[in-house]
């Protein structure tokens, strides 16, 4: 038995050297100097991916070792050593060619790749031929896989294991500290008027869900049949607007109750809003068990600097690994780790097995994880659930796939990719329309999965009378020459759904009050009878609050273009009563629409209603004045 273990170790050592070498090259490729996460978090994420690769390689070598037992072992060791060396050469060649193509893309000269490859191959060939001809030997040629193991692979593996241990310990320490905060809050005497237990709170945010494509909001296709029925016993807000068109900013706004001009994270390129002034902290301090389930990196509490306020931690239903316990114990996905995961998964599709190897989590897995979590959460609890759908890629399972679109998703994606937002010429509109068909299928898939999760909530005595909120972080555009979301502030990008089912509510209501993302946090506090802090900009949407005269503010996010990074919004919008002003900071031009009589925003009233434009712009300037000195932005309009 000892001999078999020693033989297995000899086999494994060579291949682990290959794995570490592959990982180091991928680490260099994925490293970014502008990544915002702490270094320890990035190293832990990379280390989790490394040990997942180690697990699979150890399993593969074990299978290979069983075969070797029936052949000559000395010959097997020689072949194993040569196979590992061949793998090292292939890995080196692969990353070298990829490096060349990356530079060719940057320089815009693809022919340079071919010439460089030819020259490099010739130089290497001449060098090898001369060495063999002269029979030269040097110290470098004496290096072996044995040296690579002891001087590179083994130190890297030990260091990465220590990093993971430190990260898991730190996460455990934070969770225990938060649990002590909740225990102290629960031990405080309850006021006579508040003798009733506080309700549990479930907040569901669907990514990129625009109201215009939901049958609940009058869309022609029956894309939300369950929510149509659910609205019969909940409150539907018809004039709900997202304050931002990008996820990081929008969720920060939802969970802080602060407008982006107040919390300061105006775009995804600015650092996270790292402050205790947020809803999660308030609920924790009032004895709530706080937890989150997220389905992509943009909505990750870790990426938003909010995990330190979670009592039960975050459960990331994306970038899953075979060593899943690491993901559930504080080794959360990071941006550079996401780049490594995304690239490795293209030729190593088993990284997440037995779960799906994806950089986003489908709705079924997200809601299943949330449902399992509900069983263990102590009451009262606050559960945040972020669902990826209907965000791109608009790929859905049967029976939703192909229900509305006649073109295959991959075929459409070759014409115009859904990976990034972009302007498009008129001739591509049919393919954008096909993407919209797939988007409708994704909404119906989301609706179906919501039905299963909300039925589970209704059947569970613990959650039957919870406060339940369903909304979206922003909309999605398929019109006016702009695809996906970010740059534009038209209704398609900012008009989102909001459904609230209050505890014990059994009758539906349709409300036309102007509400926005900043109103969600104060609404939760009002319902659970917690004082609303003065630093929140939002107002509770419960009865007795006057919202008729209040304006709604929206900001955009623009993708980098031609090497320029936009760390400030390039467009601002304000809606007051039926009017909506869109201010383009780059062109200094204004657009004014009456969205009640012109919901498609086709008739620009800016010239005819110059006085109204001036008044609305003055209101916007008052909000701009809230920005701190380190977040100042310049936006002017031509008079």
C-alpha cells in the first residue's frame, strides 16, 4: 500500500507542477492594476480556483494510476514525466499565442501576429538545432519537473492554502461578531407598543427587468402570468424608477436609501460605498438576521462592500467551484477572479461541477439556494435575493426557449453580441428585435421561477406574513439605436416594476405615486416600525406619505470607448409630474418629454418649453450640489 501511495505521489507531483504553471500564467493574464478589491480577497479567490484545479488533477491522476498498476511502472514513470513536460510546452505555446493576439487587438494589426509567430518558431528551431549539434549542456538544461515542484509548485500551494485558511477564519470572525450584535439587540426589553414580533423581510431584485415588457404593466405578450395573479393581493406601483442604469450603483442606492449624488458611487468605476449608513446595518442592529443570495458579480455584497454587515453571510450563486464550501465560507468571487474563472471555464467546463460552470447564476439555482437558506435563518430575518434574469445572455431552458423568437440565440449573437451595451445601425434592428424576443422568454422564465419560490414562502409558517418586495435595478433597451443598458435614460432603461406585499395583505392595489429606488429602504423601516434615519434621501411609500410633488432623479453609466473611461455619468434625468428632462452633459443639450401623452418619448419639447427646462435643470443642480469634493462632476446645458 505504501508503494502505491508513493507511486501516486510521484505521478501527481509532475502534474501539479503543470497545474500551478497554468494557474500562474492565467493569473498574470487576469491581473488588473485598477481592481478595487482588497489584495487578500483577490488572492483568496485565485487560490480557491487553484485548489479546484488541484482537486480535479488529483482525481485524474488517481484514475491514471489505476491503469498504471497493470503496466511496467518504470516505463509508466518515464511516460508520465514526458507527458507532463509536453503539457508544459503546450501551455506555454497557448499563452504565448494568446498574448500575441491580445497585443494585435490592441495595436489593430493582426498580420503582426503571423509574422511574429514565424520569427519566434524559426529562432527556437535554430537554437535547438545548434544546441543538439554542439552537444552543449548548461545549468538551465539540468532543471527538471522535480525542481519545478520543490521550488515553484509546492511553495505556491502552501501559500495559497494559508491564504484560504486566513480568509475563512476572518469570515468566521465577522459572522460571529454580527451574531453577537443581533443577540444583544434581541436581549433588550421590548416596548409595550411593539410587543408584536417584527415581520421577516424578503427583498428580490431582478436584474435588467423593465416594466414595459411585463404583461403586469400592459405588455401585449403574457410574460408575467404569475405576477399578474400575485398583484391581486399586493400593491403594484406603476411609476417606479431606477435611480441608475447600472447594477452596482443601483443596488447601493436601494440598500442605502441614498441617491447616488449622496452616497457618491456614481458609476461602476468608482470605489464601493463603504459606510455603516445602510439598511443592512440598521436591520442587524435591530436584531435581524441578515443574509444575501446573489447571482452575478455586479450584485455581490462582497463587491459592494456590504458583507461585513451580514449575520448569516452571502451565498453566491455564480462562479461556483467544485470546492463549494469555500464559496459559502467567505471566499467570495472578485473581479480578477471572475476574469480567471471565465477564461479557464472555456476549456475546463468542470470547474463548478456538480453545479453549472457559469459567471452568473440561473434563476432556478438562485431561488433554490434562497429557499434552502430560509429553513435555517433565525427570525426575524432580512433576506436579499438578486436574480440574474432577464439580464443577458437571454438563454432560457425549455419550454421557454424559442417561444417568441424564431432565430437561435447564438445566431443572433453573432450579428450583435449581448455581452456589452452598444450603439447599433438601423440595419441591425431585426436582430435586436430577435434579442428582445429572447428577453421576453427570459422574463417568462423568471416569472415561473418566482412562482415556485413565492409559493414556498406562502407555505412556510415562518415566512407566510413577511414583508415581500419585488423590483429591478434598471431596465433594458432595444430601441433608438441603443442595445442593453447603461448610456440611455429613456423609459425603457429606467422604468422598472415595484410590487410590495405587506404583512397580512390580502387585497391588491394599483398606485400611481412617483417612487424610486431610494424609497425601498425607508419603506422597509416604516413597515417594521424602525425610525428612518435623517441621512436617507428616500421616503416610505406607505399611506400617509405625500409624494405627488416630488421629483425623480436618474443618472446613466457609459461604457469605456476608444480607451476613455467614464467615471462620472454623462447624462442626467429628472421626472416631475408628467414631464421628464434628459440632460446630455457631453453635448450640453436637453430633451424634454411629456411621458403621459408621449410614452414613447418621440416629441422633444425642449425648445417650446424653455422655461420648464430651466426650472427642471435648476432642481437637478440642487442635487448635484450634494456631491462631495472628491466626486464633483461637470454638467452644463446651453441656454
